[in-house]
C-alpha cells in the first residue's frame, strides 16, 4: 500500500497543534504546503480529517482515530533511527545483581535502558548476594544489605521490607499471626529473618523446620507451589501477587535491609558505568516518589 509520508507527517503536526500555521512552523514548510498535503490525504482516504473552524481546526472522528496510531508510529521510527546517530563505540558493562532484584525489578525495565543507551553492551551476572566485584571483574553490583561494604561506594536504590507470602491454599488457613506456627516456614540463608519478623509482630517464634534457600526467587516459587510460607520482599513479586499465585496474609513487615547500587572506589568510572548508574538510580527514585536517594 502506498504511504504518503509527507502528508501523514503534515496531518500529525496539524492534529497536534490544531493549527496549520504552527504545523508549518514545526515542519519548516509553508502553510499552503501543509494544507495541500492534508487535502491530498483526505482525497486519498475519501474522508475529511478536520473540520475547518473560524479560529483553527477540529478533528473529525476519522481524524481522532488516525492521530494516536500515527503519533505512536512516528515516535517509534524516531527512536529506532536514534541508535544510528550514536557514534560512540559499544562499551561492555559487567553488572552483578541479586537474582531477586534482577527478576522482580530489572528485567521488566531492561528494554527501556537498552533503548536509551544502545552503546552499552550490558552483561548481567546474577548471584545470591555473595559477590567479589574485583575477583569477578564486575564494574558494579546491585546488592541487598545495609550499604556498608569495605572499599565500596554504595547508593540506596530500593527499600524492600519482608512480609509472609504464600499460595492461596495456605492463605485460606491463616487468620492471625499465631496460625503460622502450624505451617512450614521456608527459610533463607539469613537465619534470623523469621525470628525478627515474629518479634516485630509481638509473637513467639515457632520451631523452624522449612527448607533453606539461597535465592528468594526459588523460595517464592516453592511458596507458590504450597511448599510453605516464605518471607519475601513483596515489591519484587508484584506480578505473582497480581496474578494470584502469591498472597500476603498479614500486613506486618520486617525492614531488614535494602537494595544498593555499589561499585569499587578503586575502579574508575566509564561512560557506560555512569549511564547505568544514573539510569537505575533515577528510575528507583521516581518509583518511590523521590524517597529512594
């Protein structure tokens, strides 16, 4: 099908401004040229796209249906072309990241970073929070804890308090905190989490007999399959909560640590490292209403 791109561009500009004059200024052509392009497009479609008013333009129903499709298409084309204007050479960036943060926060937003910074050749290495940045050749790492790591510069990204989470089958049996004593309580390698949660809830901690996991991702899957109840950062399992695989039976939370962007003080910064650092910190700050950093 023939696509009259100049005419479509003229319509897009005129529809956004509802003015032939301002559309012509944006496109650096004459008002007559814009008007002619739109008239040709209307003739081709056999439909009027504008109602001509004494003081401007108004979109017809056909014009209103066409505008969002065109605006989205032009925006996507511009975004695709931008990568060809970036003359910087591709730069490898090795990032270590806790698996829970990778799956629950980073991966759903990774495309946005790659589109904004196509020169960064990102290499992700997931871990269970035990990481040696120098020994593993990492440029930076996203870690869970209190931000105090020797020789490391740390910037707070995301508070992620822990709360009991389980399948709907188990949740149906939980009416108050003491009911947890009858359930299998899944454990992480941080052995004090359940006892700290029960203390915060003002309850005695029952005997812990659930399996120990080195990853919250696998522990969350076990909880979703009714193996037991897990203490998890609900913020990073929003999809599982939304689709009903995991539920939060109680409001009580445990503030045990946070996620941090870290880099060695001895490692010099690079354009790729700077780009990733600024992007992830600003993204977390926006999502927490400015409270993250």
